[in-house]
């Protein structure tokens, strides 16, 4: 497994970095995320123009057919810049779910819309009192054929506030989970937008006999849900590595320029040792993230690999975030300085789709699945 980006992947990373760093400094980021939408349509169009929105969608559906490694490179740059555009939840996750459904005119229409930047979607799955891994799907699907309606409430639908279409998980009369496409503006769909502490957007969505179209059901839907969970975990790990990398850079820059007692903070050995520990934690996180990405790129969607990576990401992100704030002092807590925003985003990633304890529990419960090694 090669953990290094090739020349084309490196060019992709550099292109995204150039586009986002030219757009977002901390003042611009705060201004954009304080708007009602919470992200910039101009940036969204530029991402569409350079092919980022089409990146993970198959060629046959109007995309570029790139894989997890390319996706990881893009999300690493989104993590570095804190770009608020809903790329992961508004395009990548819905496209991955659609790719695992049966071919149909609707599927083609939705994928082409996502690839061209003309359509924004969201995945409505989480329900009240539901914890990762999500199993408590109680939203009900009634009817059959073209006369399906959905009734239920989905909480925490990231990008759901501005999505044009929704992919909703629901159970039919037989208790079988399926995936359904719903027009966000249809009768029977009520959205209550919310803003997260890391300045992202989402919505609670109430469905009251909302008209829907079945995309997949049974084993097909179950496998799509399993695979998209692993993809999202892996993508979040890549984004977190980019954010941790930038938080460390900001901390080192601050140590080299801020003076105490007439000398720079970098002169104090204890602080440089702590910065070195942050670097070790970053590299541990980067290695596990690359391993999870490489495993997915080889065609293996493994929950245990994803949990190993997410566990290390959670641990590294927490420690790096705490140290970054501590070594910046009071300025690290101000809204005008970027490091606190990185810590907020890392905290949100650490609690999305399972925190460190949840993934540690999954790994502990899987120990008996492995062969014991005997010596002698």
C-alpha cells in the first residue's frame, strides 16, 4: 500500500489548496459563516468548475471516477482551510448512496445534477436518541410503486437546511430498511435549520406523509448504509488530518514570533518538546488515516479499519487541540484568531459517527474475531 500521493494527486491537492487559501482567511470565513446560508455559492461554483464536485462520481454519470485517495486529498485541504461548503454531506455522501442503488432515470438525473453543481442533496438518517452505529430507524414508508409516502422525524441532517433533494432511510410495512428520494420542498416536508458550534449548518426534518421514490431496499440498502458509514468515517479522518496539520503550523509560527521575557517562546525547551509531541500525534493520525483511505481504495470497506483510524483521529485531535490552545494562551480562545476555530471543527469531527469511546468499544468487542498468537 503506497501512502504517498502520485504526481496527479499532488496536483489535485495543490489546486484545491490554492483555490481555498485564496478565498478563506479568518475574517472571510467568519463573514461567510455568519450569513444565513453559511457558505459561499461563488466558492461552490469554482469547485464545480475545477471538477471537485464531480470527483467521486463515475464517468458514466457525468463525473470523474476518482477514488478515496483523491477524495482524501481534497478533504485534507478543506480541513486546512476550514472551508464551510457542504462538499462531504451535500455531494460525496449522497453520490455514494446513489452509486449503490439500482440504475434508473432518477438515479442518473441526481448524479448528473450533483456532478455539475446544479443540485445539492443531504442524507437524512439520524433520529431522536439514536447513537452511532445508527440502527433506530423508525421513519415509516407506506405504499408501494410510485405512491410511497414517508412519516417520521430526522434530527441532525447536515446540509439539510439548503439541500434540494433528500435521501431518507425508512422502514416499510414489513420492517425492511430502504432508501428513498424526497424533494426537500415537497408537501409534508418541514425543515428547522440549525447552526453547529463549528459554524456548519444542518436541519431537523419532519416528514408527514411526504411523497418519496424508493431507491433501494433490503440487503441493497443495508450494504449501501454500511459502506457510506465507512466512507464518511474515512473522509472525516482525512479532513481532521488537514485541520490538525494547520493547527500545528499556527502553533509553531506563534512560538517563533511571540516573546516572553525578551525572548521568543520557541526558546523555552518545554514548549518545543510539547510541540514535538503534537507532531508525533499528527503523524500517528496521518498514518492511520492513510491506511484507512488505502484500504478503501483497494476495494475493502472494513468497519474495523475505519474504527482504528477514527479512534486515533479522536485522540490526536483532542490532544493537539488542547495543546494548541494552551500554547497560544488567551488569544487562542478569541473568535478573531483561527486556532480556536480549528479546535472547534476537530471537536465536531471527534463526535460525528462515534467518539473515541464508541470506536474503542467496537474494537474491544471485535477481539474475539481474531486468531490468537501462541508462542512456543
